[in-house]
C-alpha cells in the first residue's frame, strides 16, 4: 500500500522510518526538504508539493506543528485536499484543538475525503521505538482501515469517539504534561534555595507518589542543563494555547494552566522555544537568581 506522509519533524521522521521498516511504500513532503534526506536514502519517495503526494496515495498522514501549518499544507496553494482521490483517508496526528479537527473533518467531507484525528502520546524516543499511543477520533471503519499503520508506529490505540475526540483526550494529557513540568521545576528551585542539593531533590522526588512518572525521563536534561529538544518548548506553549481555546469554547475556567502557558511564552521570548520544554527549569531558575540578586542588593 502507498502511504503519503507530510511533516518530517522530530516525530514525523521517526514515524515514517517505522512505516518503512514494515514495508510500506511512502511518499513524503516536508517544507524543508533537507530533513527528509535520510528517509529518501532509505527508499522514501519525495514529492515536490503536498498536492503531488496526494495524487499517488489512498491514505495520507500529517504530523505538523500547528493549525496554521496544517491549513497551508492541506488547503493552501498546492495543498493536498484538492488532489486526493474521492474516498481517500486523511489521518492528522498533529496536536491541535478539537474544533479545528472537526473543521478539518468537514473540509475533508466536502471533498468526499474521510478523516481521522489521531494525535499521539509519547515523545521522540517512543516515536523511534514505535511505542506511541494513538488517540483517535472518527469513524470506526476508518480506524479499522488504519489499524496496521498505527501498529507499525505505536504500541496502543484508543478510539475515543467522533471527530475531535482524539484531540480532546490529547489536550487533557498535555495540560498535565505542561503544568507538571513547570511545577516540578519550581519545586527543584525552591528546594535548592532552601539548601537541599539538586542531586538529593532528584533522588527523592523522582519516583515519589507526588511526581508524574514522565519527569524521570527529564532527569539527565535537568542534571546537565542540556535541553536538546525531544518536545520543543514552543509546541508545549502552543498546546496549552490549544487547551485554552478548547476550554473557552466549552466555558471551562483553567486559571492554573493559563498562568503556566504564559510562563512558557516568556521562556520563548528568552530564546528557549526550540529547546526541550524541560528548559522551563532553566528559565525559572534564571528568573529566581535575578530576584535573589536584587533582594540581596536591597
Ligand atoms: N516532539 C514531541 O515530543 C511530540 C509529542 C507528541 C505530539 N507532538 C506534536 O506533533 C507535532 C509535530 O511535533 P514535532 O515535535 O515533530 O515538531 P517539529 O520537529 O518542530 O516539526 C514540525 C513540523 O511541522 C512543519 N511545519 C511547521 N510550520 C509549518 C508551516 N507553516 N507550513 C508547513 N509546515 C510547517 C515543519 O516543517 P519544517 O521542517 O520545514 O520546519 C515540521 O515538519 C506537533 O503538533 C506537536 O505538538 C510532539
């Protein structure tokens, strides 16, 4: 089966590599062609535009930064939606807000294209090891069609419900991810200021019942203050913005998440957007040492 894939970033490039391992013929496009070089060497076919991908496949995946990127690639000039055959299937794995997923489902339906929102839990390592969890919104028959492809890239599939329900569950998860990371960073900074070494704090807090298990995977980054991106901080801020849009649409107040979202925005303004989102620790630490210098002077 020929599969189209658009978006060769941290996640998409690894997902494509796993589809290749399972023998799928893949046609790929990425805004920046350089990022596709290794996959092309490994047999993926390059298309010059998303539209050209669409003319050759029955299923097309997107793994893109945000709604703007998806709009460009799907509906922009040379976008793929106008070029897919009737009854083809579009699976969007990007993290976006549920009403945007429903809007894309409608755009697809207007062109007789089937749609699934299928965002993933798991980061760079899980994408590499085909251990992603797909949270899917859409028609059960379409989920069934994609099952072997999800299996090639992931370890678990949750069919949550109708269009927009996959992205709904994903946003609930990323609300926890973003706020937990920021709270943990603050706990480390406070503990150190109170005289406990970072080594001891990490030893006691990681694995403690109050700490989210994923934080153990950030230990080395925190120890070395080396924040090479697994999940770029700018996309965490974007995801919390997606959460804010979704919460606004259903009339839910998210005061804690909203405050944390703005902390990530400030970190982006300090140039940390392309670092891993755990670099929020470095941003907060910098802020607290500035405050401590000022209070010592006073
Ligand atoms: N990394 C993670 O741990 C993780 C985990 C779960 C979900 N996600 C979600 O997965 C998606 C991709 O994340 P990632 O980590 O792979 O990010 P990434 O490495 O930054 O890749 C982003 C992709 O989007 C493309 N893109 C960005 N803006 C574009 C535009 N205006 N027009 C066309 N293409 C555009 C990029 O193209 P270029 O290469 O040309 O920049 C690249 O292919 C995001 O929605 C993210 O929230 C990420």
